[in-house]
C-alpha cells in the first residue's frame, strides 16, 4: 500500500501512472516536504501550484540544481558549467529576465505560424513516407522523437541532417533537470555535451554570412529589444536552452497524446469528424498527461506557506501534472475531453511561462492530425504495456508500437 508521506520519484509505479498517487496526496498532504533534491517542498493542488508559480518570493534561478545534491568537494569541478547555465534567460529574474525574455519573444514572433506549419508538415510527411510497406512502427522512436528535433534544428538555422547529434546533446543536459538523483558522472556528461553544443553553435553563427532573421540563432544574434542585444556566446547559450527545454517535452506530448486517444477512442472519432477541434485538443492532451510533471523553483527568502516554514534556498516543486488533474479545477479530471479548453499549467504560469507554446501547439496538431488522416486505421498496441521513462520529471513513453 502506498504511503503518501513517503512520496518518492524513485517509486517505479509512480513513473507509469502517477495520477492515483497524486489524488491521495492532494487529499491528505498537498503541501509536502520530500527528500527530492536533498530536501524540497512538493505541492499538488491547482490552487497552490498556480499561486506559487507566480510568487515573487520564489526564484527560477536554478542553475545550481544539477550540482545541489552532490557532495561539497565534487561541486567545485562544475563551477564553469554552473556559470554557463547562469546565462540562460530562464534562470534570470525581475528586470533582467524581462529584458532577455522580451528579446526572445520578439525572435519567436519572426517565425510566423505559416513558416512553422510548413517546416513541421514537411518533416511529418517525410517521416510517414519512410514507413512505406511497414506493418508496425515505434511511434516514439520513429516519429515523436525525431520530429521535434528536425523541426527545431531547422528553425534554429542548422542543417536538419544534424538533428540527431543536437538531440543527443540536449538529452544529456535535460537529464540533469529531470532525474531525481544525480552523480558527478551525470553532470560531467551533461557539461561535456553543453560544451560540444556551444562549439557547434559558435561555428554555425560564424558561418552564417548574414544572420537570417527567420531563424532562431540568426534572430538571437541580431535582435535588439529595449536596447538589449545578446552577445554571440549568450545567443548560442539561449539556443542550447531552447533545445534542452523544447525537445524532450515535445516528444513526450506526441506519445502521451496518442496513448490517450487510444484509451479514449470516442475522442479520436470526434477529432476525425471535427478537425477544427485540434488546437483545443492539444491543450487537453497537455492537461491530461503533462510531459513536464513538476516545475522547479527556489525560495529567495524564508516565508510561511499554509502553516509550513519554507526556508530561504529550499527547492519548491509545484507538481503541475497533479494540478492538472485537480477535481476542484477540472470536473471529471481523469477523462480526456478534447472540447474542454482547459486553463492547464503544463507550460507553467506567469512570467516564465513556456516560450515555445505556439510552436508546440502547431507541431502537435499538425503531427497527429496528419498521422491519423494518412493512416485512419492506425492502431496503438498496448500488449505488452508500453514502457515509460524512468523518471517522472519528464513524463513520457520510451516506445509505443502502432500498427500502421
Ligand atoms: C510539449 C512541449 C513543452 C512543454 C510541456 C513545455 C513546458 C514548459 C514549462 C513547464 C516551462 C516552465 C515554466 C515556468 O518555469 O514557470 C517551460 C519554460 C520554457 N520553455 Fe517550454 N515546454 C515545451 C516546449 C518547448 C519548446 C518547443 C521550446 C523552445 C523552442 C521551449 C522553451 C522553453 C523556454 C526557453 C522556457 C523558459 C522560459 C522562461 O523562463 O522565461 N519549450 N516550458
């Protein structure tokens, strides 16, 4: 029997299906102190998650998170790595964050929905064309994984054929923010990949004869907003951030959504009959099975929250995966309803809300709509049960067989 007071992300049942656990914790201990990251506060209700994501007493400066649980004497080795992570816009706060974020938002605005749709549609069609003559396909490895990497690599301004290399580097870095316990070896691997990624991007930046503004790297190198321009090193570091932040959750969203449609075939029929529901459906997929289950914050000051003393420097983790299933916010939360139009927290809330939300909306809708239109008889195989990632921070499937 699960004891909510010993909440642990290393519990293998939690990785497969965290929702029954969340339900119990929401009822008996919604603001809970856990041993994650060497001691942290975990919050499970929608109200708490939404409030704390916007609480100015918490900071998003989590550049030290990968090394926090390492012994003191091992941390010194990673000083340069932590300094590199400190360049990421996501880890700035207040006016410094706003300035960088406005600049990046402007760069993203130059990627029009028409351009994104064209890049995504082209990649989706080529991936599906490649299955000609096949009777079964691993949707995760052969579609959900390569697609976001192909799209983001192209949008960045790099040759699409490099997408596997970039995806691999981004994975090593993402692991440092998704795994619940880390060794010095994990951090060493992440740092080596970040260095290789930076060398690659610096080379690419210098090769761009003119920096084309319709690419992310080109935009980041040239965009000036409110007098602020990224240096070359900072622009490259933001590209690493985009890849790290964007690839893994995008891939999981596609896999999780396909599995959800398999479990709710009436919703798949509804989408086939009403393709206009796709944009709303993508929001519901995010609510129903969030690829990012919790968001990290750190207490910038000590304060009391609902009778609990949160100390300065402690990690605070609003579990948006649980918030999105809170029945106080969403009636029948365990039911997938593509007409729901939920105000979910899967992409965060407040000033740090996901910068790639627009891209994700187009990418997921185009990918799944095309797949189900071109392969209307496609069946998801759940015998044996699909395998999940071994850490709940990024919640997604390792593989999902489809008969196409
Ligand atoms: C299904 C896919 C995705 C999910 C579920 C997701 C989710 C999130 C979440 C939960 C946050 C944290 C918000 C916070 O701290 O309050 C975030 C931030 C961020 N995301 Fe995404 N994301 C996705 C795709 C992407 C993509 C495709 C990109 C880039 C192209 C991206 C770039 C970022 C960046 C840069 C931030 C930091 C923003 C800031 O702190 O100002 N994400 N995302």
